[in-house]
């Protein structure tokens, strides 16, 4: 009776996951969908709590749940909107770490116990540990990279993707050996395997650079799902299996969609397309000059133009400049200037990152243009202001086959009558490559913090 | 080979389940507008915290003096719970931003 009830609850939970994600994929029902999925999770957890168990274990479970819930809640409600991608990355890593703990503990049981595991069981246990481990340390490194705490050059070895390939083959061979000879597993071997797995997770993400981090997070997200599914096989638990596979599949397709948005293959991303090889592009010649624009000039120009396009990038997020952006927007609109926003699919650190930030300050949906719409409208745009974006407006992607981002669709801002780049310094963008746009004849630079510059611009426009 | 066939026959229903779940996952995401990619990734991430159920089951089976399982399982539960609660809460916050646009 109890078992039937638990299984029924799992069924309802799985249904809530599927319907929840489905509703999450449309703007009007998204919030509702997220809550539905959360309720599904709640039902599944409560049902699990009701399942029979040893005496005295409940206090451990409830205590741990309380601690985890408090930490998760605090982190989710306290973090700045701009740091959202990093937070998602960490959460994902912790899910992976949880799978590592499960896989490790279950394997440890096999070592200590009298019954030795069959090949199938061994495979499931090792996969849980392995996939979870890669998701864990990979996500942590992705977090560090996103947060700018780790720079690519410092952790990438020469021929890193080759090393990773050999490393992976080695680990697969290790797993195959343990599956065929389960009796060979000792505590020492288990620890060795775990450590190697965790190192591999770091190594896997290490060569993947800069602008590709969103893709990696999505991929690691699907890994966490798969590790949860593998853990579901250990416990013969349907909801873990279904939920995990579901996330694994949707994460994979999301990863592919993101790769498509950048016109690159997943393979290309994984071997680290943005490596040092792109350094020798033609923008390196040193005699080019940039032209600076003064604030009053820019303010006048914008105030009397017909159409202004804003290209936001991660710089806008870092500087928390979205409110200033909105203020400028309102002032200009009051003077019949049409203001639009050109959102590149990979602007910011995650697809949709910019949309979230701009929505936060009530900038209406219909002002946000996607890549194709924006490129069509840029031709009759008077002033483009680029706020903390760089690689997504780099003309080298179209005309310099030597550039490492060659082939990625970009916003063709140089088609507008005037381009103004708000930038802190001449430092290259996140992908670490030169941007010939800054030396373009129609480009002027406005150096300074994005928020600061925008606020000054707002003040100047008010004076008009 | 025999082992494979046996495995296939034994787990036929599960293989169907896996296949359809994968296709369902693909289909649902394929139609999503770019603006919702981040909340969607975040929501899916929260669902992957379902691994916490494994943690609960592990601790439930642990003997009262099996400290390794109790402590290790509790750690797995804490980590999974952070993933679940944090994931859903942060997605909710993100989606709050979208709701305002209508008013």
C-alpha cells in the first residue's frame, strides 16, 4: 500500500517536471511552470521521506535538508541579478558533487561488503561517480572563469585537448577494467579513481575559453542530469531516472542550440576554439588610432537622431548600468527618438542574460531585437551605442579568416551611421581578441565605466 | 552477446521510457525562444537536483552506527538540497523580471 502510494507520488512528480519545463518554455506561463516543477520535486521528496528506513536516520535526513535548503535559499535570494550565471554554475556543480558522494559511498559499500558487484552494477556506480565528478569540478572551474578569478592562459597546457582525449580514454579504460574485474576495487583504487575523475573535470573545462562558457554550463547541466539518472539506476528509482534523463536531453539540445547561435560545432567549442592561435590577426598593426567622443557631442547627436540602437554586453551587467540605460531610453523616447536594443544570442555570459537584465528595469519586450532583426534595422540607425559588448560586434568575424571567431554571426553595427563604444579601456574582450571595430572610420570611443558614462550621458541629454 | 540480449529483453520497458523521455526533452526545448534560455537552463538545473532522493534513500538504509554512510549521505543531501532549493528560487527570481514587463 505504502509502496504503491510512493510510486504514485513519483509518477505525479515526473509529470510535474515535464509539464513544468514545458510551461517554462513560454514567457507567459514560465513562472507558473517553474513552480509546478518545484511542487513536483516537493512531492517526490516527501514521498521518499515516507519510505521505510532504519530507525534514527530521519533526524540526519531532515537536518541535512534544512541546512541545504537554508544555504540554497540564501544564495538564491541574496545574489545580484548580474551574477546569476555564476550562481547557476555553482548550483549545478553541487548537484554533481551530490552524485559523486552517492557513487563514492555506494562503491565503498561494494568494497567492504561480502557481495561483489556485477558488471552492470559496477558500470552504473562508476558512471554516477564519473559523470557527477566531471559536472562538479567542471562547473566550479566554469564559475571561476565566469567570475574572472581564473584566466585561461594560466591553466591551459600546450596540446591541452590532446591531453584531455588521452585522459578520457585512460579513465574509460580504468572503468572498463573495474567493470570486468569488480573484485579489483579496493578503497585505494576507489580514491584514485575519484581523484582522477575530479582532475579530469577541471581539465575538461580548462581549454574552453571565454565566450564559450555559456555553452559549457549548459553541457555540464546536462551531465548533472545524466549523473542523477545513473544514480536513479542504483536505487531503481524512477523519478531520478526520468528527471535526470529529461534534464540530460534538454540540456544537450540547449547546448546545441547555443552552438548554432555562434555558428560553431560542439566539437570545436570543446577543443577550445578561442585558443591563442587566433592572436595573429591583422588588427595587430600598431599604427591605428581611436577617436574619442565628448559627452556633450554624443548627447546632442543622440538627442537629435531618429533611431538609436543600444548593444548591451557583459560590461553592462558588471557595471549594473541597466537602470541608467532605461533612464537614457526614456529621455530619448520623450523626444521622439526610437530606441531599440540589439541582443546577440551570446551577449553576456548566458543566452538570455541581457534580456533578463533589461527586463529587470522594465524595458519592454518589443524593444529587444534579436540578431537578424537588429542587423536589418541597423542600416537605418543613426547612432549605435555599444555598452560593454565587444566580441559580438567584431567585424573580424566576417572578414578576417585568421581570427578565431571567424564565422560567428555578429551584429553589423558598422552599417549604422555612427558607432559609439562605451568601454573601460582598450583591453580586448572576453575572448581575448582585438576588435578592428574600434579603429573603424565610423567608430568613436567613450572611455569609462559603463554606468558612470551612461549617467553622465543622461545628465547631458537632460540639458538639451 | 547473450548477455546483451538478456539485458535488452529484461529492460525493454525501461528502454522505451528512456527513448521517449529523451525525445520529450529534445522537443520541449527545441521551440524555446532565446530570451528564456537562461531561466530554462536554471529550471532544468534545479530538476537535476533530483539526485537528492538518492541521498535520502542512502541515509535511510544506513545502520545507526555506520558513520561514514550517515555523514556522507547527509553531505549528499545538503548538496542536493542546495541545488534544488537554490535552483528553483533563483529561477523564480529571474522570471519575476519578465512578469513586470506587462504592467
